C-alpha cells in the first residue's frame, strides 16, 4: 500500500505537482479559449474538464496503490478488451470530422484509442520482459510485431493517423531497451518507410489534403490550410510576452478552430508569448526528465519497459502537438497532454503518470 514508509519515501512528489500545475494552466487556457461561447458554468468546457481532472486523479490514486506488476499480469486481458472496443467503435461509434473514434452516451464520450496506448505499453512490457535474453533471435522479432500491428491497423482505419503512428516509436524504444538487436529494428524502420507510398492510398481525402497543406498551406488557405495559417498567426503575434490572458485576438474573435483541443498551444503562444510557451515546455521537460530518472533507477525489467514506454508516449505527444501547431509537422490530431480539452486523453494521461509514479515508488523492491 501507499502508506508503506518505503513507498512514501520513493514517491515522486515533484512529478505529481508538475502534473497538477499543467492541469491548472490548461483549465485557465481552456476558459480563455471557450468563454466566447457564453455557456453557463455547469455546461461549460471548464466545468467538464475539472470533472475529468477529479475523476482522473481518483484513477491515479487507484493505480499507485496497486503494484504495477499486477497491471502487467493482467495486461493481455486489458489488451484484448481494448482491441474488442476498437473493433466495436468502427461499427457503433459516433462519427465526427470524418473519423469514427468515440462511443457516446448522452454528453459522455469515450475514445478507446486513447487507452490502447497504455494497454499496448503494458502488454509489450509483459511480452518483452518474459522473453528477456531471447529477443536476439529473429523468430522472436515477429511476435511483438503482431502485438503492434493489430491496434495500429484498427486505429488507422478509424481513421486516427496520429495515434496509430505514435505506437511505432513506443514499440521501437521499448524493443531496444528490452534487448532486440538494433539491426532488426533498423530493418523494421526501413520496411516502414518503404511502405509509406502503400499507406498513402488508404488515407482519407482530408488526411491527404492535410499532408499537402503542410508543405504549402496556401494551396487551400480557406479550407484545409486555414487552421494552420491561423495557428501560426496566433503564435507569431504573441511576441515575447503575449497579449495577455483573455486578450488574444485570434482566439477571442474565433479565427482559430479547435483552439480548446489540439490547438490550445496556439492560444498559449498568443496570450502568454514566447516566455509562456517556454515555461510550458520546461514543465514537460521536467516530467520527461523525472521519467527517465525512474527508468534509469529501476532494476526490474518489466518496470523499466513500462516506464520507457510512458516517457516516450508523453514526450512525443508534446513534441508532435507543438510542432503541429507551428507548422513543423502535418496536422494529425494529437492533443497536448494535461492541457487540451478531452476526458479520455486526461484519464489516459493520469493513468500513465500513475504507473510512472507506481514504478518509482517500488523501484527498490524489485
């Protein structure tokens, strides 16, 4: 239990504090991004986000009180359930903006693809940890690939290109730490790059258009290129210190679409400027740094693998989201962890951080 003195001693309080600081900042920016909608408080995005944070915090408490080994023990069952949900959402899910990713009950929306990232990490850690010392065998290379391919393809056809692609670097990082030969991983990367033209034919038209406007947003400035053009204007107009909270013109005058979700970093850049953006990036860097400290100090291979997967997951989401909003990457629909509006993303991120805290607390036990 968490009240074990040794567990309390190794509990990373700073990681938890940084997590809630990011959540608080996210709520403030969410208010700025959505106040123009004129909703009463109990119907507002802010109220709903606070509810999600409270629920996510409860999940975090549950996660840190149960040894991470138990989650690894049931990882195959969790993975199987999540795969079934990914199949069902293709049939029963709600379609929005050309993607079918959500189950909805009233105002509640649940996105299974957010949780497959966590369950994939747990299951891959279970598999790689159990094969320790045998992963140099080429035959062992294909079993983890199947574990990757199933959720990758199911998420890709929703379509959710961003989440599907996230699974690949997570797999590569965990496989490397788990002991796979570098040459096998390089072969996988080469095959993946070679297959890109093949996957192009399976992309939706709007996804192809997003990739094209990444190269030149002015190809369709009032259509697919509109959001990224407005996002770059917002970030650039913030200057060093920003226009002030609630004072961003691109934000408050509704020029910027999806500013409460995937493009909330643009609101931060406009209203808090370069300094505010750098503070945000520093907070994420501290999470990544503390995560790698847990990785390096954990002797248990299972715990090390899970921790690596989580650190790569969170840090990559941050890098992709920020790069996406300033035009350095195509728009692929990756939220900014702990800051963007979204219940499933918030729950999944808190569970991931809970597992990271869990491993850190128990690193001296295994």
